[in-house]
C-alpha cells in the first residue's frame, strides 16, 4: 500500500462471525487486531470505511449462559444484547490503538422501509465518515425477530453499501471465494460477470455454505450490487493483510464485476425486496412496456388490474405480473386508495414514474 493508489475511495467491509470467532466460541483477538490494523492503514490512505460486523451472539456466549427455560428467541436476545457490549468494546479498544474513534450503529430491517428514515441513516453515516470515525454496524439482534430480521449481515451490509454509494463492497468469510465445480479441480473463480445465473452450480457445500444466509445469499446480494455499479469481493478474512491486497488490486478471492453505476432513489428501491408496503398487479401491455429495453416507461393506472395492501405516497410497492411474478419495485406517487379509484383509466399521472422504478425481470 505504500506506493500504490488504492482502487476504491469508499468501501463497506462485512466481517462474518466465523472469521472473528475462534473454535472456543470466543472472539479471536489476533484476527481482530489484524483487521483493525488494516482498516487503520487504509484510512491513512484516505479511504472511507464502514465496517459491518457480526459476532454479538458469539461474544455473548462467552459472557453468559442463558438458562434452559428460555425460548430460543429470548436466549438469542440475551446473548446478542450482552455480547454486543463486548464486541463493540473490543473494536473500540483496538481502534484506539491507532488513534481512531469508533461509532456503534445497530439497525433492523424496518429502518430501511421509510424513505426519510433511510435518508437520516445516510446523513449519519456521511457525517461519521467525514470526521474519520469508523462506523461499526450490526443488526440489532436484541429486537430483530421474525419479519424484522435480515437474512443475515450480508443483506444488511449490502443495503448499506447501496445506500452509501460505495465503490467497493468486501465480504470477508472463512472461505477463499467462489469455487468452480464444473472443471472438477475446485479452483477459485477470480471474476463473475453480472449476467451470471444459477450460482448453486459453483457452490461446494463443504467449503462455501456458512452463516445464517450461506454463500448462495452472498452471491445473489453480490450480483444485485454489481448491477448497481458496485464491485463486490468475496475473500477469506483470515488471510493475512487481505484488505490491503484487495485494495491494491491484487487477484484474491472472487470479484463480481460491476455494471454502469446507478445512483439516488433507484438504489434504495432496488434493495427494497421484502420492504414493500403493498403491491399492484398489471396487465400484459403494461408489463411489456416496463420490461422493454428500448425506452424507460412509467406505470400508468390504465395498466393496473388490482391493488394489494395499503400504501401512501412515497411508499415502496411491488409490481406483479398477471401470473403473480415480481416484475419490479417502485415508489408510489399516490396512495392505494386513489389508485383503486382510477384503475384502468386514462389521463392520470403515473403511479410509479420511471425515475423511481426498478425492474427485476
């Protein structure tokens, strides 16, 4: 890193619990010292870094053993809330050795549903980075249950990467990357094109399945971000100086190549699967217009056949085909009540303008 210009200026680094936790279930201080030292070195190069770290539940196991009468959810809440203190305290102590201040941010899936709340989070992260403070983010496991839970921290960190318009998103796991199983030699796949599909054919159950979401989740998130213009890396967090190697542009792990960058509200909308407030079913003509590659089209009331749920102006809604397949997501320009009153009619403004529309199919 001494003589090379880093390839990114702003990144999100996601660290899995299996990277920073030893076999005994406790935090691995040697790995944490290495990671924080690398982040400190990168910051000195002017790189802004948001760290998304799992490990609260694992850290909690070294603090307390919940009694057997508790439900699994309650036990997880206790482990997460006690372990989060140990996790952030460890990061705080290690970053202080490099004269860096740490900020703790705990979020739930619901925090990304409201546009204003989303923008408030964005403002907070931006301010922290401007002050050279290292944001350490984790899911608020103490209150995140059922529908409020992310698939895992890969989903959370992907949302943050999109929100903060980063250039690079680095997933540090306990494997070296994505393995090519079709050749039979199990070699690491160095690069993945955004058009790649059927990731299960590359995933070796013995090497790549891990965490709450698994490697398949990581691949789908990586592909989605690469389509938004973010370069994604999956690499082994236990490899010495792995972050420095990635930022130096060295070939390590698996790299998901980016498409042309997408910015602004479309990034929020593109990552809104599961966060929508309602849905509309559209006819074949509207579907053909929306998925057309020739020009961008808005969703007009004349193309809508039915409305599901209750939504208001500014809410994210899902667009469904007549067969019930998700076509895309968009920001409603008016409420479900008004939509119901003008379904199938001409002469009205779009329910979803193309500037606030993201097509998935």
